[in-house]
């Protein structure tokens, strides 16, 4: 039983912690001033037999590294089961940024909406920052967000908040404030220009609050440095059959804890719009791979 | 000088037995309540008579009679319980209708009132108080027949007039005006002139006091923002302490007076009622930064015109994401304060076929209610009902994504629409047929400020879905007839085009994803 510390510290009971399902399901590290607890999946450290060979030591170290890299945050589905299969943890981690790269009309925005709908579930709130951050009061943006698309993706209209900042300074401020708020499930924006400093600040803000930030950017932004956890490049593939749905090729350009440049081809069902995997070099969640 | 078509109308509550038991304070409060209710329905300027214990209300109904004229024409339109009106209760049909409605409204609230309409305040007051007496006595209804007490004189001039044997206003008017001040004091000729209309008199409109207010006059003018913030924090603490228990602030108005005498004012509206000084101070700081202060500030006032119920939530000890609703409200407050109330919006899908109007974006924070107190605000449900009544009637049948049955297809509607549809040139095989290719002139607005370069590209269409015919909006003026096509071009991208059926021109409305 931990002793009660002064104000600002947590009062922790060992029994309650160990019996909770959250504690045993994944690696958890609880750090207070006087208590440090480490537990691995299902087994405590004292139960493992000592490693016999060098390979086994390396395997255990890699396993610990991958699980440590997975972090303690929960994951949300990406809205597409095929994509969930190749992402570590089965989806996007809360508190990270996800970047969708694609030309206008390529499908990146709608995929981001599907992922945002999955992140919000039934009760969450999605905040959309309208505009591309380069317009002014006298030169308003020519394209505006269209909420019925979000309704079609599975969100309810009450779950949406749309923010329309008037100029670039307000845009950056509003995006920053939205990322800092722990009450939002997801934030969607399509900044045309994002400096590395601003990007890093957004990533830190998302990490602190636990929201998932979806940024939709043009494909020309691929060479620029990014602080997003996951970067997805969307290539649409033309088809000739009108009864077939939309075919998109997703390339996992960068993902922390997974192999880079994995490709996935998704096709949308013409009737319902759900995405299914047609082809792709899927690999199992690479817990034993070295993250680059 | 008063205009000839202006009217003043006092309402006097006769002192019946029940109301004699009320103290003057209670009567004043009741009169103030009545004044507020009347000011919403009948006249924008309603004032209490400027006495220590007012018993009458003064309304300015200049130019308002035409609003009631049609409603009141004919005895069938007037309420059945209203008696026939006296000659001094309005000369035009509109005025008489207004008086009848006002009497009906006051009787509905249990008040008996004597109403008179005249060109000046003095005349209206006189007729309202002494008109019924004259009617009962059967005397001619002229200003000269009114007793001198109708001139709103104090006791001393009245006593002198009685001693002199002057009983009627007519007798007083016959005397030479220049001799009156020396004999009877200055009040008598002033009241006479006010009755006739040659002396100006104004109605001071009654405004309800704010729910909680605090003010401070500074000894030395202050210019630095940090000191202003500290002073505002003190005033905020006073205002919060003055609020009734369980009430929080929903709107806050701050007024600052500069050294030159100019008043500056800003208001902060909140999504949820709050009594948290730190949050309110943060919002006021956001506003103070953009306030154009030319000179140092000498005086500051804080007022709370609208308050609301505070919602209390029991906090749990180990909440994973504490207080989500509260944090959401704080974020909305902060965004609305800095970006403006109309920049933070919520979506409401309406069953309108025209895509631009299929979704209404409304501000999350309601507009500032002027001059209302806590009792008079409508409940939120009534406000929502009133907002919902402004919806357009539902258009033709082709609408998807409405709030009744949300469709699950994300590829039905584009996620971004052009604010104004962009005209494109389309090549199609048949004049009414689907498009085969379209010409796009893209004007890239470069980030480094160089000259805009225009590119022209011909995009060949590989697949198309449509047409989706939308014919609607005849009630908005011009009928909108469009054939929408969802097209896939040769590199796989999807766009939304439509042909305007009125002139056959093609437009590009949005892109999918």
C-alpha cells in the first residue's frame, strides 16, 4: 500500500492497479515520486527464466523496445480494416498527428474524414479548421468544408465544430488551441504551408492533450520534414468499369514502429462505400523489426 | 420643440383599496415590471413619470399607430371586452387600436389603467388623470375645462391658486403670462408651457439594472495593460461575489473611459455559464489586446447583463479525461472570443436539395441579448424552437445526408465545395449528355507573391455517375435546375461537376477527397 503523499501526488493501491484490465493488457509504467512499477504482457519479470543464448537476449530486448515504442496511449481505428492491420497497435495512437498526402480529388480528405469518424465514435467531437491558412480577410478561401460529407462518413452533425479563422495568424492560433484541448476526439485541417516549428508545436500539443490530429496536405509536401507519427500517400487508380467503386493505393510513407513504404490497394464498395483490401504487401505488425 | 405628430400617453393606476396596502417601493417595482413588458410590445421608449413616487408610465408612440391600424379596424378585430374609447384616447384608428390593445393587455395582467393620448406629456398626463372626471361631469372635453391640479403642480402653487380663486386651466391661460412668475413662482408658467407644447420635455426611458455590476474610478489614469488586467481582476471578483447563488456569468460587458472622455466597450459571450475568474480573465485579456486605447484609462465598469445556471459536476478521483464537457465549453469560449462569435460554428443539416444550403452553419454562442434580465430570457428550448422556425420549406426529393436518415456512403458528397462554383468548359458528345472531358484553367496563387500563372489542362473523363437532377429553390427567387455528375478523370481523381439547365453551362462545384 502506498503511503499518501502531499497534494499533487496520486494515492495508489497496488491491488486495485494489478487487477484492473488496463494494467494487464499492455505495458504500463506508472511513475510517481516514490513508486515505480513495471509489468509486461501477462508475465512479471520474475517469472521469465533467465535467457540462455545471445539470440534470446537480443529477441527479448527487441520485444521490449517495440513495446516501449508502442507507448502507453490507446489506439483508434483508422476506419479501414486493411489499414489497421499494417499499423502498429491496430490503428492510430491518441496524441499523435497523422498526415494524409494527396492531390485535390485524390481521396485523401475523405479517408481522413473516415478515420476521424472512427476516432470520434458516437460521442466524440471533431473540430475542423476551415481554410488553408494562407488567406486573408480580403481574400477569403475559395474552397470551404462541406459538412454533409462528414455526415456521410458516419459522424452526426452535432459532433462537428467548424472554425473559420480570418487570417493566417488566427489560423495557426486556432489550430494550436484545438490540438491542446483534451475534450476533442479529433482535429481535421489542411494547412497549405506548415513550418517545421509550427509542426513540432502541434505535435507537442497533441501529445499533451491526447487528441488525434489529421492533416491533409498536397502530395508536393512529401519531401518536407514532418513531425507526424504516420504519413500516408494516397494515389488514386483509374478504372473503366462504372459499377466498380473507387480504387485507391495507399502508401505508408512513414510510420513509427512499422516498416516504411508498405503499399495497400483499397477499393470502395459501390453500394455502401466501405473500403476493402484488394491487394498489397501486408506484413504482420513488426514487433521484432528495428524501427528506422 | 415637440413634433406635432408626437404623442405622449400616461397610464395611471388608480389607488384602489388593494393597492393602498402596497408600499411605495413595491408599487415602483411593479410599475417597472409593467414598463419593461410594455416596452417589448408597444413602444420602445417607456419611462416612469419623474416624481419621487411615480404612479404613471409615459410612452412615446410617435409614428407607431400605423402598425396597429389594420389590426384594429372594425369592431370584430378589437378584443371583445374593451369598452368604447373616449375622444382623448386617440384620434386616428391606429391610435385607438393601440389604446384598446394596451388596455386589454393590462387588464389581462390584473391592472386597471386610465390611458390618454395627446401631443404633449403634460396634456396626456392631464387627460389621463382628469379626463374621466370631466366625462362623468358631462363637461366639454377641452383643455380649458381641466382643473389646475392637472398641471402637475406642487402644493404651494396650488394653495396660492386656490386662494386666488383660480380653478380651471382656462382661467390661468387667460392671465397675462408675464405677470405669473412674480405672483405664483416659476413652476406655474413652466407647466403651462409644457401643457401647450412650447417648453421641451423628454421621456427618460426605463432601463433595467444589470444583474451584477462593479465600477471603479481611478485616481491616476492607467495605460499599462498589466495594471488594467489586475484592476479588472479585482472588479471581476466583486461582480462574481455579487451574483446570486448558483448563477454564473453568460455575458460580460466591460466599459472603459479614457482620459479624453471617450467610452470604449467590449463584451464577452460564453457558451456555458461560468463563475471561474481565471477563465473569464483570460477571455477579457484576449479582448483587451485588440482594444484601441488611445489615451490612459480613468474609469472602468463591469456588468453582467445575462446570467445563467451553473452546472455542477462531481469530479471523480482518477478520471482519465477529466471534465470533457467543461473543457469543450472553455475551448469554444476562447475561440469565439478571439476569432469572433461567427467564426466558431456548428452544423445543422436541413432537408434542402440545393447542395450549398443543405447544411446550415450557425454560431455556437448565441447573439448578445440586449437589455434583458434573468427573468425575461426565454428558456433554451423556446429559443431552439424559434431558431428552427426559420428553416426553408423542404425542396424536391433528391437529397441525401439529411438529419433524418444519415446515408453511410462517404463518396456521395465532396468534402470541400467551392464557395462559388467555378465555370469550366466541357466537351460532351450529346448536348444533354454526360461530359467527356473538361478544360481547367488553374490559377495557382503562389506563396511567394509572384505573378499569378495560369495553366490550362484538358482532363479526360474516364467514368461518370449521374445525372443527379436537382430542381429547387423556386421560393428563393430563381429556380435552380442542375444536373450533377460525379466524374473520374484519367489519373483517378474524382470531381463534382454540374450543368446548369437554364443556360447549358458547366460548373465545377467540388472535389472528392
